[in-house]
C-alpha cells in the first residue's frame, strides 16, 4: 500500500479526509458549495473537485417547478470532462496525495464523467486496502444520485447523441436514449456505493431500473412505459425500495424526502449484515412553504458527516442531519420574509454561513421512529 501523505501521518484526523466530486457555482450554494463548508465544520478535511463551474445555478428544476420566468436569465462557465477529472486525480497520485477515507459524489452529467468517477473509485481502492465500508466506517463512498425531482429527469443535452451511437438505433426516442444513461448509473454506480441518498423520484427510478436490468423484456417499450409509472405511494413502498437498493450493494440507504398523502417523510435503512434484515426508520418532516436550492447536496454532506461519527446508528445520524437542515431552512425563510421578499415567488439561496452553529451543534428537534 502506498504511504499516505506526510500531513495525514503527522496530523491524523479523527474524522477523515473527503474527496468531494460535485458541481460548483460562483454565486449561491449548490453542489460543493453546499457540501464542503458543512463537512469542514464537522471536522473533516475536504478536497473538492468541481465537475462543473458555473456563474450561478442553471435553474433546470426551477423551470419545471416555477416556470421559465423564475430562472436566472443566463449562466456561464465550464464543464469538466472525464479525462480532465482523471488528469487531476493522476496529479494527486503522482505526488502521493491520493489518500482518502471518504468519497462523496453528486451530479454526474455524462457517460465520460461517470466512467472516470468509477476509475477514481478503483484507484482509491488500489491505494487504500480498506476502501470497502466496514463496521467502523474506515472508508465510505457516499453517492447522491442526482437524477431529477418532482417526477422529472435532469436531462444533459449531449446524452441524446451519445446514446444514438451507443445503441445504434436512430429510431429510439430522445427520452428513451437519455433514460439509458440512467440505467448505466443504476448498474454501475449503485453497487459500489456505501451509502445512497436519493430523493423519492430518484429512489423510484433506481429501484425500477435495478429490476429491469435483469428482465428479459427490457426492450418491450410498453412494459417499460407501464413499469416506470409505478411510484412509492406508501411507507411500505419506501421500505421495499430500500431493500432493493441494499441488494445492489449499499449498506446504508436514506430516501431523503418522500411525499405520502401530503406528508413529508425521510425513510432510512441500515443493513449491518447481508444475512440479516435491515434496521429501518422514518422521520416526519414539516413542510416549509418555499423552494430552496442546494438542500439535497447539503443533506447528503450532513448524513456523511454524522453517520461517520455514529457508524452503527444511522437513525441518530439522520436525526442530527434533519435537525440541522430544518433549522437552516427556517432561518433562510425568516430572513427572506424579514427583508420583504415573497418566498413563494422564486427559489431561495440558503443561509449557510449564518447557520453554522446549527450545523456544528444542532438542537435535536426531530426524532426517528423505528419500524418493528
């Protein structure tokens, strides 16, 4: 095994070092801007790689939820491709700096980048033999499968042409070609993750894809259309979804938000032993009448941070993460309201810096309820 860099030897961290591969915006808090600072507050060394660098968030989801008039007029920036990601990682490796205890990934917008992320996982495992997530959390790969929300996919425009070439069938609809990209994500990314943190739509998509990967009628378009219309409509459905994802690889699954009959829930599941049933729980979350950007990225970072501190108590980690996030969102809403801003007219940039006490030492205001 290659030796870790000298600072890691001389100044070992009680929590670990995180390599975070996510998006970045100059203004606002999404991706690494939402994840790095909270993890640092919780005691982690964090090295970010920005998969994209934009002036501001693109407003893709805002178009779906609020209409085109609510998005930023434009954005500028750069997108990191797969080879550029590998170049950065090879530079770290050449200087004996590629030693991490945690890998955090977010939005993956292309096949090239997806494959390169998986190469990074292999490199990390070749350097550190403890890269499989163990009882004491020696290493973890935490994957936030950023695929969409509110029943809509985030569709990278370049994937249409990529999949025309991949499947060699010009007659396939653009929607279906893009859909194939997410099948690739489900087949390759989920099995190597230690913890998965999808929202409801992403959990629905991933669980249906996992089943379809082994179904001989996969290319029956009528079957595909009907099957993908299934939704998580109950707590039982949510727990079953966790079980399907456990079978694919991750020992920890947290569906961060599920809307059931107007109620918002988090459902968590920890399978400590493949031969035993997972421990599952829920947390009831109050609805806040506003839309915020970057909350999913922040939630995943908090779950990583607290679950490493409580490796055998995912419910405790989720309680702390939810308590932090809800306090931050309430502060954000209060500040915008005090400034005379209509919180329902557009998305709100979260008050991350102003909420650092809630991140570092959250008041435990939300409790997990274990399923028997």
